[in-house]
């Protein structure tokens, strides 16, 4: 058996301090997982977590000390930033208990869930999927992954995003409505999680529009920063 055309290499994310890369299987995202962000999007309360997906090759790796470049996407006039803690899954599992979820985590990274908000809103109003609003090319910029063995107390790390040096988002991972372990447990009821999966765990309040020329600086305590310019 032969493929009908050359198969591209899998999407991947660098591992900090090494020449290794983390091959990406799937990208899952959690919607409205910080209370203040849920409020700014018109929702309150601790609703059950819900998920959407991005293509694996939506990742846009950005190395430390480098200002990455992201093309401003087509078909939108309202591109929003969403800084997120990204969880990298290291082994397969389904119906995972909350108490066992941590053993499935390979590492963590800083990520951006870039969103064509106008297209997402149109989809919401029409009861249609969010794919065009969330899953476009380069919609998942990500810094290198830090192996979990070198991370301490990620549950209380601060998370922030600045645009052109002005603070837009600032919170604490402890403010997640559903914790990392709870997210993994819920998600594993719907899908068999696989080594190589990335989970974007939600964004704090303060999401807003960005335009060409803007420079975004996103960071999480212990995971460094991601710097990105829109071109």
C-alpha cells in the first residue's frame, strides 16, 4: 500500500531546553472556564464544561526570545486574543477519574486561542458550529512545552497577556472554574485522550480585539512568555 501523495510531518511543538518536539495529535479547547470571562461573554454560574476543537496544524510554535509572526486572518474584522494554560497529554486514557488525571499530563505551555469573534458570534446566533471562528490557520500560537517534572504549583500560577505593553488579561490559574484534573476527567468521557493531545484550558476576562502591527506578550508563572506580532 502506498499513499497517493507525500505525507507531511505531524504538527509539533518544541520542548523547552531540548532538541525534542512534542507531536500534536488533537487540540481540544474548553469554553468559558474562568468566571469573570464567562460573565463578560454573558454567562454566569458553574455550568458543565464544554469543548470545541482546532486542527492539529493550527499550532504556531514561538521560541523563547523570538517575536513570532501571525498573519492577520481573512474574513474577519474582529480578531480577539485569549491567553490560556495549555496541557500536553502524555499517555492514552478514557473515563479518567479526577484523582488519576495528573498522571496523564506530560507538560504545560503558554498558548493563545485566537478567535475570529465576529464569525463565532454569527455562528452562535445561527446555531452553527464555531469552526470558522476558532479553527483557522495559525489560530493556536504556543510557546515551548515544559515537562511536568520541572513544574511546581501550576494551580496557583499567574496568567497574563499584554498588547503593545498594556495589560489586557491578568488572573490566576486557581480561578479556573474547572481545574486541569477536572477538565481531563470530563473530556475523557467524550474522547479517548491520546499521547500528543493538547488541551487549551480557557481564558481569563479581558479578551479584546487586536489589529495588524500589535505585539502580544502572554505569560504564565514558571512557563515563560510567548511574544507574537500580527502582520
